[in-house]
C-alpha cells in the first residue's frame, strides 16, 4: 500500500507518518488555529469570549501562545476550540491524515488506547462538547437558568475541605440541567474517570439517603468526596470492625473510585466516624 503524501503550509509534503518534531518546528498547530480564527473574522479577544460558552476560560495571552507555538491547549480546551472554530475533524485538520481504524493499534500501545478511550468517555459524559446544530446561528434561542456552582470541589481522589463555602451563579441552557438538580459542584482529580473528569461540573440533588451503587457527594471525617456508594456485608474477619458496643452489626460502606488505577483512593468508612450523605449525582 502506497503512503499518501501530506501537504504542509510551506508547500512541502511528507509521507503519512506523524512527525512530532517537524509538527512543532513548523508550528503547524498554531498556524492552523490562526488560519481558522481569521477565516471566521474573530479577534483573539472574541475567540476567548466564544470559548466561555464551553466553560473554558483563557485570556488573550494564552491564545497568542497557542498560535505562536509556545504552548498547546489542554484536551478539554482543544475540543472546545474545535467547536468554536468549526473544526469537525481535528486529526485531519492538524496533521493532514486520518488513519484507518486498524492503524490506531499500530500507533498506540494498550495503555495509550485505554487513555484515549478514557478521555473520549470523559468528554462525552461532561455534556460540554455536544455538537452544535448545523443551522445554529449567532443568536442563542435556548432558555437559560442560573445555577449555584460551588467553587470548592468535592474530591474525586484525596479529600478536600467543606463545600459549603463560596459559590458562583452560572447560566446554563435549561436542557442541560437534569430534573431535580439543587446545585452543581466541580470534580477534583481523576479517580472517577471515565465518567467524570477533573474540573467537570456535576449536578447534585440534595438528599440525605442514597441507594447502593449510586454516585454521590459525601462528607467523611470533615472532607468532601464524589464517589460511588457501595454497601455490603463485612467479611468474616471484619465483623469486629463493624459491630458497635451493643453488639449491633453494621454494613461495610466504601466510597468507590471508578478509575481502578486509583483504587488506593477508595474511602472505607469506619464505624463511629462522622459520615454524611450530601446528595446524589444526577449526570
């Protein structure tokens, strides 16, 4: 099978093999971002404002660094950037080639494929990167609602401090807010991938009880967590740990991390320690 030839901005061509060094030296990424922005007649300031609709806050200096090749955007910033600029196929646009599906296995090892899938699932689950309708105009006809979003995240990983602190009111399209939502809170960490990614806003119904297997927001020993609630009978050698002074046996409660590479961040709720259900995650 013949290798395809890929045109680059300076007129040269290259075989269909991605060369990261050449990609960086020629600043292909920055040039194509600039080209798309100017094609839409957007200033860097207007691009910065447009990214806010995807909950991405970057200043003009950051966009300038993307365009001159000093920095590259993070994955969530890149996906939002593509939606703003109308780039339907980032791989084709930035590298000039789209590998056949079978080629992915030859370019990435299993760890890389797993990470790619985690990133895809996390971005989809966030609800922040849904394609805009083809007929979308500059006029936003969606009904928006103002929601309370806590600044201090509940931890998907190590515990953080009280979430009953400062918050901001943010407007969202009404159709993105699940029924029963009382507030939003940002995830911190990667232990809940692929369902929830770092800094993603999750919507919470304020309840005091939760079902086995639900994702919830919890306080335990003064720290906040977003985890999966697992309740089970303790093993035979754990009975003493879950029996109180009056001989009553209690279930074993674990706040479970979906990303099993972070299994060491599971939280095992000890009998007698302060534990509160704050709410159930709806999205």
